[in-house]
C-alpha cells in the first residue's frame, strides 16, 4: 500500500526478522534478566545483532567468550551453539547452564556426531569461521572437512556423510552433492538447512524483483543478513545493508516510489519498524 505521507510504497518481507530459534533465545535471556539475577552471561553474543546485545547489557546480561567466568551464576549458550569441549568445561564450572542453542542447530550437531559414529568421513557445508560450524566440527570427531560453497574438494574417502550449516542455501547443498558423487561410492546426507532461512530468501527474492530499492536490515556480522543483501544485489536491484534506521540516506530513494525491506533472523521488529518509519519520513521530505 502507498503511504499517503511519503507517496512511497513500502513492502516488508513477511518473514523478515526474528526466527523461531532467535526469538526463543532472546526470550530466555530477557526472562532471566527480569528475575533480577546477578551474574548472567551469554557465551559469545547470543545472536548476531549489536543493538540487541546492547539492550541485554543494559538489563545486566553480558556476553563473554570465556567459560572461566568467576562471577557467573548463569551461562546462557548462544543460538548457534558452542563446541563440545567448551560445553564440557562449562559444565564443570559450578554455574547454571541454560542452553539456548536453537533446536535445529542441535539436530545438526546430533547428525554430525551420528555420521562420525557410523564411520563416515563427515563433510560440513558452511563457513568455517562461523560459530555454528565450529560447534558442528567438534561433534563430527576427527575425520571431518569443512567445505565452503564453490570450494574445490580434496580427495575424499569412499563413505562420505554431509551435514549443512542451517543457514546455507539449498543450491549450495545440491552443488556439493554432485561433486561428492563424482568421487565417493556412498553418500549419506542430512539436510539440516533451516526452513525459515529458505523461506526468507525466497520471499526476499520475490519482493526484490518488483521494487526499485531493497533495504536489508541486520547486523553486519550476521551471515544470514549478508546472504540476503547478496541475494538482492544479484537480482539485480539497488540494495543497501544497514544495521539501524540512522544509516538511511535521502539520496538512496531519489526517483524511487517502491521500496522493499527485508531483515535477517537476528533483527528485532523495533529496528524494522524504525526503518519503515524513517523511509516514510524521507519520502515525505522528497515531496
Ligand atoms: S535460522 Fe533456523 S536454525 Fe538458525 S536460529 Fe533461526 S530457527 Fe534456528
């Protein structure tokens, strides 16, 4: 619908913003903070969104990368999970562990372990620097390879098992499966891609194809937000990746009457609403 004040039509992707796993983790963290408990930590940023992390800090929930936290009473495990050895160390620390690992990530961890126990060479398709993948590697035991999209495969064993970082596009998995089949005799695949990511990508692509500008909202350190920005750019449509409404610029919307907004799984509704309102203001100023 065209906004009367600005004359701009703003279309927000329906699935933009918090996914199930992130909402669950954030609710856990804010619930604990409401109980006025001191010494609440999250292992690593609970989600990849600096503004939410700051809000949690204001409520007394701090992020740490160190399981040895002397004053910790509660340690919340982030949505992406943590490596097995760190979990074991944390469990000996005497504080309460509240596991906010997304159940879908937990499933991927379970399958990585299962494949390893069944004697497969485990391939994890994903970004090796991402915390979720680092966690998956620890569950897959010793015989594990992390393969990023379009990477050349090394020589593989005859029995290969595949687990996928939850935010990977299905095209990457199809490509990898094709390449593995050229080498191996047996391939077992657990498609651990999360539907919410695929759905958000599909809805975003659809809207990006019918607007003049796409604004992608979310942390610059958020893999799935960056993926949305890359997807929009490839449509192609003029795309801007921002973290907050304060970054919007008047000139981006010059001669543009239809704007799409999408957001990563770790972007809260209040930031998406701020962006929508600011775009209306900008449109109004353009006359
Ligand atoms: S994107 Fe999917 S796997 Fe990742 S936290 Fe959200 S619901 Fe869980």
